C-alpha cells in the first residue's frame, strides 16, 4: 500500500510539472503572438497623405494627380488579372495573386488619401460648397471600394471620371 501511495504521489508531481510546463508554453506562445502583432502594427508604414498638424505645406493638385496614377495602376492590374485568370499554371496563379494585391493596395491608397488628407484637412464644414465637395469626394471613396471588389473596366472609368471631377477644386499652382 505504501508503494501505491508513493506511485500516486509521484504521478501527481509529474502531472503538476506537466501542467506547469504547459501553462508556461501557452504563456510564452501568447506573449510571442502579442509581441509579433504589436511589432507589425508599430512598424507598418503609414499612408503618405501628409501630416495632420497645421504645417501649411499642401499640394492638393499633386494628391489628385497621385490618385489618377493609382487609378492607372488599378487599370493595368485589372488587365493583367483578366489575362492571367484563364491560366492554371503555378507561375500565372502566383502573378494573378500579386496583381490582385496590387489592385487592392492602390484602391486603398486612394481611399486613404481622400479620407486622411482631403476629408480631414482640406474640406472645411461651413464652406460655400461643403455639401457638394463632400459628395464628390465620397463618390471617389465608393468608386475605389468598387474597384477593389470588381475586375470590370467600367469601375476604373467611373473612378477616373470622379477623381478628375475633383481637379477644379485643386488647380495646379
């Protein structure tokens, strides 16, 4: 009976050590995940939509031209997506994914520029054409979202047209 008690006591100590080790592994895992995610968030490059301090250094026309350049990139991406989508080889599929990611990134860049630059810094409530400007900028955001979701050229044409409609607000100096 004494041997049974010793064996039971030994098993309990082994189980306790295993549980403690498992808890330590879980703690280390979640700490690593938290650190990794924090690092990714902290070191993700921000959108270059200019600063949000009153520096007075703005080039609104250049921002609109940059959005038109992003639109041209989206157009090229869609052409390549359409071309590569019929191919089933690994290289074509790899390139297809890269073009999709490229299209998404440039559409998001347009959305961020409108939101983080124009809507927050350049369109002032109470301005004489505030509602009109707000509506026209919102169209660009929606157009860019639709360009992200679709592969039809009609979405690119609408996006380009609505970005060009912003040019009168931001003439070249």
